[in-house]
C-alpha cells in the first residue's frame, strides 16, 4: 500500500510540476486539425474544456473539416500543424503532402459500415452477391470506401461489380433516408443518424470484411522536423485525454454526447455506449503498435501498407509509399523518454 501511495504521489507531483513549468513560459501556439463528431476527436474536445493544453505550455487553435481529403489537402498550404484523420487520407497525405503518421487514434474497423434501406438489407441478407449492379454511395478516398470494398470482397464482388458514387456523409444519409438510394458507406456518428432517424440498417462493417481500419495521429513533416518537442507535447495531451477516457467511462460518454450535439450530429446514449467500446490506445499500447519487435514489422506498418495497396489498385495513388517511410514512433518515444511528459500522458485522474 505504501508503495502504491508513493507511486500515485509521484505521478501527481510530476503532473503538477509539468503544469508549473508550462506556466512559467509563454504558451506556444499550435494549430490542430480534425473532423468533429468522430469518437477519436473527443480527446481534443476534452483537452480544451479541461484546459489540458496549457498544462504542457501549448495554446491551440483548430482547423476542422467534414472529411479527410479536404483536411489533408489543406496541409499543402501549411494551414495546420498536427491533428488526426482517417487512415486512408493519411496514406494519401503521405504520398502527396509529406504527412507523417505519429500515432493511432483508435480502431474504427467496426464503425465504418455499409448500410442499406430495409429493402436493400433484406436482399443482401438473402444473397450478399445481390449487391452486383447496384449503386453504392461512398465518400471517395475515405475509410468508409475502404470498408465498403472489404464488404464487397466478403460478398465475392469488387468495385467493378457495382457503381461507386461519390457523396459526402450527410448526402448519403439523406439519400438513403429518402429511399433514393439503397446502399451507402458511412462512418459513425452518421451511421447512427441513419439508423435512428432514417431507418437504415448496417449490413456489413470493415471488421466483418476483414479490414483493419485505424485512425491516424498526424503531423506535417516540415513542422515535425522544426518543432519536434511541440509534437511530443501534442501527443502527451492526446494520450492524457485517452487515459482519462479509460478511467471515466460514464463522464466520457456524456462528454461525447455533448460534443456531438454541439457539432450538429447528436447521438443517443445507446450509441455513445457503442462508441465507447471502440479501442483507444495509451502510451504503452501505442508504442507496441508503432514499433516492430523480434524482426517483425510494426502492426501499424502492416495495416497502412494494406490500405496503400487498396488505394493504388483503385488508381487513387500512382505510387505506393512504404508505411515505414512515413510512420514513425519517434515522437511517442520522446514522450516516453521525458519524465514530465510521460507522467502527464499516463495520468488520467483529473
């Protein structure tokens, strides 16, 4: 018991010291990019509400986007420094805009889904191959499209067997709700909106189709090379939020409901519970995912190489960047090596 008490006191002391040190210097501005309403966006919301950015000496502004492709493209103008996005946009960002993946925000394989109207769902369940010849609404170059392709493969089909129609998530919800289309690929929370208000049904997820769909924590390479310590501080705040979420499930679900409501895509408490079940990763788990061991490639490298192969095969990438060329654990290791940042990242008590 004494050992445990000493450990807890050391953690609290480390966090307090970090906050005190940060307050002694003027906060440094950093621009964070993300897509509101996603489960993996909640750490940003919490960090702002609870003033955790200031604890590591950061002053944050946000750039928000409806989807990953415009988010990644805006990096070319240097409009944001760090952030989070889907894994498919992260791969495109690596190939086109020198974007590095520096961590994993969550496992969203089960919540990138192929949905259908009641009629479409009945036909699919009778014979999944009945998808052949149909239109499937997707947000192009997104994790939703990646999940839809995995579901087609599970049904013995490919994208040439259907007509993929590019549309934003809100448009897909509207089309299926009004029965002007039967099938669409959505991610949470838009899938929850269609299920609860538009009568849509999930017929297959990326997980069902055997696709691992991680979310990516990202940074512009030029920024990372110039400000590595600020990137490490950014990660420490994100990981602190994750640790807090793990330790405060009820409060986390309420915060998620509030965040999504403020962002204009409200979800019911039952869906907040579903979101909370999505895997998120603390510092130790991140390092295991991002680093190869025993001569084996890092799990993250395997996942992203599979995504790059998909993007190249469909023509979205003229070349396939090797995951090892843009995925790095350097900044996570900086957090691990800094006693103050490590203590803050691992402390989810407040």
